[in-house]
């Protein structure tokens, strides 16, 4: 049986990642290849700035895919593309319909509502998705309205929108310069939720944080639906740039941040008075820079919970699930726990997926795997690779998620991204143990909050 083959592209601020997968006869996604290329000054805050630079990187990834033995001599004809970046956020909207007589609410009625809500006009924004939150038939709340009879239906949605320029520059890369079809745009944060959140997480309440290089996307999920989403214009590269003011290049600053950076001040007590990290710079200065900027990011993540109208107790069951390269900063989970009073855990794949290439590290490619998975779930999924590939044996499944075998593998993945060994990992710190961080941050956080609020207002945020 010829499986549908999918290609996904995720364009981030620091790198572009592509992935190839296939849908087998059971509907399970098999990921067979992942390629990535680094970017320098081509994308800012998730927006493509240098179209030619991004085109060259994507073209290189596509060529690498087409040269693989399990694809050649077939050609990539289209791709599914991740949508994210600054200005991507949710907006609450409601729509209702009144019928002359009592009717059965069918899937066609719901599809009509979905289509009509997307016709809403937002100033300087383009609607890219609409997520239903709840329905009411004859004023009675219904999570599953199909099959209910009534003469009035009201639906609440979170519509997701972004500045048109995001899609416009992607089109310039994919369609105009590479002559590929854009088979679909997929909101990255929504796809990540589908990949790493369990049904219980989404029902009982949790926060999903994607901490990237230049942006941090925060979404809140409860009652089985997306309740809130916003993209903050800050990420792990802010820490790197601050460190580069110590007289080192950004490349060196990034390496040192990954090697020695620690957001938890309790882990760096007593490390001053020496210059073991950067020659001529006291180690305490290095750690203070990391902790101040990490504190700013954690504080603004925490602020989104109250901004969305929730309390930490509303989300205590699922806590915070964090993904993204920036989330690997040692001690950041503990710092975020302090600011939110919520448990923080690393996101891992929580849905049936097979990995057929042993070189793939799923934890480093969650974004692009999420796009593949979301594409595979579409009713009108489009084949991205055309032509007859060389006949090869069915690839062996190296990693299998979503089955009874996965618990042991998930533990291994968690260990791979555990910031501090269990025997040294402090419990969520309260004000008494993190007082020093709080004191240092207190004087600057008011200004930080105002700055981020200004950014969000500029991006069209609606409270």
C-alpha cells in the first residue's frame, strides 16, 4: 500500500527544521527524516526578514530530503508550514444562529459556524484558525452539540490571528522562489498542544509554554479547549545578547550560556570571586545576567495566567508543560515554579507516533514533528512527495510513542532534558529560598511588564 508522504517546514528565529513522514494503513504517523539548517539574522521574532536567506536554507533541506534513498528519485512538490511568531495570539469571539423551527444540530451546522466566525474582521490581522471553546443550544451548555435539537445555537471561539506579513513572506519563499505548493498553514502552538498534552491535561487545565530564541508562546488549556494564547517578544536569545556585552561574541555567549548558565540562584551561591567562565569577568556577574533575564521571562509567563483570567489553582492539575530550546536552561523550571506556584515539566510526545531513523532526537524536533502530526490528522491531507521511490524494505520502528512500550522511553527522554539530577533538584522554591532573586528582580519587573504590555498592545492584543 502506497502511504501518503508528508513534508513539514518550521521556520524559527535561529534555525529552520524540516521533516518527512508517512501515514500508514492504521493512520499512524511514521517520521523518517529530519533536517535542520542554522539561520543568522534572517528571521526576527518569528518573522522572515531576509527572504533569499531563508529560501536558500529551505532549498538545502528539500534537496537533502530528495537525495535520501527512501525518497529518490521522487520529488517534493508541496509542504505544510508552521505558523508562529510575534503578533500570533487568540481573540475571543461569539456567534449565534436562530432557526424558524426546532432542528437537529448537525456537523454541517457546526461547519457553517466555523466558516462564518473566520469572516470576522480584525484590524491589521489575518485569521488563521478558529478553535471552538463551548456551545449552547437553547441556552444550555453543550460540549458536543451534534445530535441535540433546538432552534437557537450560540458558539464561543478563540480565533487565532497574526499580522498578514508573516504569511506573505512565507509565500514568497515557498511558492514564489521555490515553486512549491503550500499544502497548509498550521498554527504551531495548537499543533504542539496536540502532540505533548494528554486529554487530562487539556480537560483539567494546564499551561503550555514554547520558549524559543526570540519569542515565547504561552497558551492555556482547560475544559478540553484552548482558552488563551499569546506570543511574547522575548526568548533565550535575550540572555545570549546580554552575555555578549561582557566582551564576547554571540556565538561564544550562546555556548557559555548552555554550558554554565543557571537560572536558579540557589545553585550558584558562593561562585563569585573567580573568573572561571570568562577571563577577567567575575563568575557572579555572568550568573546575575543569566538570572535577571531568565527572571524577566519567567515573570512575564506567569503574568499571562492572571491576564487570561485564571488563578494558579485553576491549572494545578496539569501545571506547566514547557518545550523549546530555551527551556533547557538549567534551573529555569525551578524559577518558573517559583513565579507561578505550579509544577513545571518538560513536554514529551504523548500521542501515537513512530520514529524510523535512529539519528532523530525527538526532543530536539518537537515543533516540526507536531506540524507533521497535525497535517496527518487533516481530513483533506495532501501528498507532499510525488513520483515512485526506490522499492525498499519497510523501515524498522526505532522509537514508538503512544503504546505500552512508551513509558520506559519517555523516562529516558525526560532524563535527557532534566536540568539537575534528582538528588540535587530542589523542590519548588518559595519566597524564603528564592528571596535573593526576588529582591534583584523587584526593581526592574515593573518596567519590564510595561514594556511587554506595550509590545502586546502594538501587536493588537485584546484583554
